[in-house]
C-alpha cells in the first residue's frame, strides 16, 4: 500500500480540479493520431504504440498526454472488448495486427495483458512469442505489462486460471527474447487484489474491471518511471503537465 500511496502523491488534487472543470466528456483534444505513412522512429523512446483491451483504452488517455508533454509520439491501438493476441477472436486480430504495427513503425510497443488472454499455457506461450517476433521484426522493443486484478463475474470466473498464468508466461517470453522484450509487473500500481479506492478516492471502476481517472493517472506515472529505466535519456514530465488537461472527464470512465 505504501507504493500505491507514493504513486498517488501529487495527482489527486490535480485530478479533482480536472474533474470539477470537466463534469462530462473532456473538452481538451487528445494528441493527434499520425498518418499511416510515418517516418522511422528516432533513437530511444520516440514512438510508442499501446495494445490492449478496454482497460488499456482508459489508461491510454493520460498516457498519451503525458508522452506528448515529453515530446514522445504515442498511438493507442487498444480495443474495447478485445485487443488480445490469444483467446477469443485472437486469430482475427492476428490477421491485421502485423500490418497495422508495420504501418505504425513503432520504436516501442506496450502490450498490456488483456482480460481475454485465455487459453492453455502453450497457447499463451505461442502467442506471446509470436508478438515478440513480430515487434522485434520491426526493430522495436516490446514491453509486456500485467493487467490490474479484477473481480471476476460469471463471464470471467471460468478463465481466471488462464489470466493468473498469463503474466508468468509473458515474463518467460520476455526472458527468452534476448533483450527484444521486457516484462513490467504493474502490481506495484494495483496491488495483488482489486481495490476500488486508494487513499479514500475512487481508483477502479465499481464494475470490478476498469480504472477510474486516479488509477489511470497512477498507472501513467508508474509506466513513465519504467520507461525512464528502460531509456536513460527519457525524462518523465511533471504531473502538472498532463494530469489536468481534460482527459479525466472522458466518458470512458464510469463507475467512479
């Protein structure tokens, strides 16, 4: 809990101001999405692509503004109700994913393990290895990120063993990648169990799955720190540069 409180410091007040200013959907524009014909990324942390499900969709809101403040290009390819590379609908995703990533010409790809990464250990290992190879083939670095813990309902309950195993399999894929991929454990942000509030403020949605603005902001601050460790030339921007720019009023955030 100490680490979770540390990640909250300096964000709560800014987000309360932002929420009061917005009331509904955010008025501020998100960083502009780039064209499909893009130049090669520069050295270091220069163009970041985010993959994942609807949890990542919410996290991408502050992350995009934070990276924009740091002069880093960011594009979210996270998807509502999907985005997974293993599990239901994964083969359909693979039919377009390599081309989409190739067009995006990333320097870094973040894959937050989704709540749909169902399958056997072998199926997960094959999918994560395939993603490592796909990203490495583009000359980019893959960053696996574990998903936040959820409160399983009847939809998720049959697949919890798969979801609990997935970060371990992803970590093994990263370890075997010869430096092409890394695994970041987001338990430092979320803890080991779902917590709807942190320091008395909504952090996760009451639906037991998604994040609230505070949680998305804490995740962003944590990932920026992770990027700084991976890329020594990258300096994370101060929260004042990205926390109060309107994204916290986005309609994606519900149950907060």
